[in-house]
C-alpha cells in the first residue's frame, strides 16, 4: 500500500513537471527589447505632450486670476476703488513649488486705482525647458489673457 501511494505521488509529480515545462515564458533578452522599445516610444511622444502639460498648468493661473478678479470686484462695490493689497481684498496667494507649496504661478497685483486694476500670474517653473516663463494677466474686464506663452 505504501509503495502504491509512493508510485502515484511520483507519477503525479512527473505529470506536473511535464505541464510546467510546456508553459511559455520570456527570456531576459525579450524583456529588455520590449523595455527598450517602450523607452524609445516615450522619447518620441514626450516632446509632443509638453504643450499639453503647460496648458493644464495654466488652468491654475486662470482660476486664481478669476478669484482675484472676483475679490477685486467685491472690494470695489464696497469701497469704490480697487486695491493693490491681497489682504484688503481677502485673497491669500498660494505657496509656490519653490516655497514648498503646490502652485506653479506667483501672483501679484501690478496696479490698482479707482477705475482699473491689473493682476499678473508668472510661472515659477519653465514648463517646456525653453527659458521662457508663462505669464497671464487679468484686468477689471475679467478675462484672463496670456501675455507670454511658454
């Protein structure tokens, strides 16, 4: 009985070994070739994606400039003038990536008087590596305008 069980176990193991030998697999060369092809495709695609990355980051500038516009408009309704101070209009500029924050733009109010104001968002990073920093501006009309395209 003991010998019979041992033979069955051995036969089962042999069948299992045959099945495992037939399983397809990839060798190291094949895996490295696939990784090299993926790397080349990424190098080809990345320059085409850079404008899209800059465009998505510029959405932040437009949103914050619209918030500054809304705050300036409310301030003007109350005091009949625009302000050059973020504290007066109750707006807190976000910390930039250089300051340990998450904002890609630095915000400032360039000028403000009784009838007009001008606020600017300047990129703190060069998104596409060409040495030009993206700049957006908004005035009392409320439409963000891209002054310098990155």
